[in-house]
C-alpha cells in the first residue's frame, strides 16, 4: 500500500484488520533501525490535544518521516468538544515530516472534526466481516497453521468463537499446538477452544427452553467460574430473550432468516439459533422473562437480592 496522506482515521470494532492496516503504514514509513526514535504511540481517555500537537511538531531522526499513532482519543465522539476543535484547527498544519494516525472504535460522523478529516484526508472503516467472509478467511489461516478441518467444522468453529479476527487467530494457534497433524473435530473444538459469551448464553437460554434445570445451572456455574459477573450474565440473558422475541415476531410477519439478518444486523447463526429456540417460548413467556431480568437487575443494584441467587432463581423458574 502507498502512504498518500499525512492524516489517517482508522475506526470500527474490528481490531485485527485495523491493526494490520496501521502496521502496513508503519512498515512503509519507519526504518526498523530508527523505530524507537520515529514511532510514538499515545493511548487513553486522558489524551490532550496539546500533547498531540506538540508531538506532531517533533522532527524525525535520521529519516524523512515520523509516525504518531493515537488510540481511542475520544476526539471523534461528543464529550470532548474543545479538544476536538483544537485538533480540527491544527490538522492542516501537520508538518510534512509527520504522519498522524487516529485509531478509534466509535465515532460520530456529525462532528466537525470527522467531517473535515473525511473531506481532506484518509478515513478507513473496519467493520466485522460477515460469517461467510470469516469462514473463507479462517480457511486460509487454518491452512497457514497446518490445521485440518472439514468445511462444516470450520463453520461450527466460526460460529462458537467470538467474531473478532484476533480471537480466531489465537484459537487457531491453540488448535495447531494441540494437534500437529490430523483432522480437528467438533468435540476437540468444544474441549480446547474458548467459546464466545454470546454462544454460552445461547446454550444457557436453550437449556431453559428445553426445561433442563441441571444443564442450565451447570452452564451458569461454569460462567461464574470463568469470572463472568452475575449482572453481566443477567444482561446477556435479557438481550437473548429480546432477540428471540424479535425473531419470533418477524417470522410471524413472514420474514425469512436472511431478511431478519439484514433488518436487525444480527449474525446469521444468531438468527438461526433464535429461530430454533423460538418454539420453546410463547410471546408471553418471553415478555415475562425480559421483565423479570430487568426487575432482578434492579433488585441486585438496590441491595434487595444477592447477585448469584437472583440469576439462579430466574434460571430455576424458566427451566422448571
């Protein structure tokens, strides 16, 4: 890639591809021999515009350019109006010897700073890939690490691992370390890989729908052992019930799974799983479960209930 701008805004929730992109910028600009002198990273909520401006004015050492990487400054969201305005006033004055890269997770496109950067400089969005794109990408990574999986197993692997690419890479490395050769099975994925919290909550709610109290409490116990907070679990359960309710309602209106994916932004597997679980609950049960999750959350936060017990009571009630 060519580095054609003195200012880049890289934003979005997909950290792996964002980091890869910035790494390419670094490799184009920075001589590894002088990286210590010509690469500066600034990160955190307390970043000041003055600090960025002062650093941007620093001359490179034994090089034509220096690179500044600013992570999660918050200047592209509301709440730092004065700081954002300072950066907006300064960016046209960035020396030709400096390349400034902002790496942000969330931005507000209505802000003047964003509009100015988008008009005059380089803005790149990094969104999570679709399930299909993840499967194709994972196949290439599996091949690189000499991990053998059949196509249905790859699809299962992508479904149960949290959908950021860095986590997927880490899980592939774990599988490669576990098995030098031979085919990886679904059972081995279940035993070796860390499943996403979304998937574990799906399994928990599925146990409720199947009226399997034992499995529901086992999953809950495992989540607590993994240091997941009861309030966090409760929030995810409420979210899951809402998703099932939404999918159930949209299916009743005649929407197919693909239509629901497009309209809700949910991952394919989430819509399929919600569709599979929907017959286990009536509309009234789902609405009641959502209300009880919200009430339990309030009871916990006001000290009326112990967190672990509050969640356990809901699990017992809806799995009995």
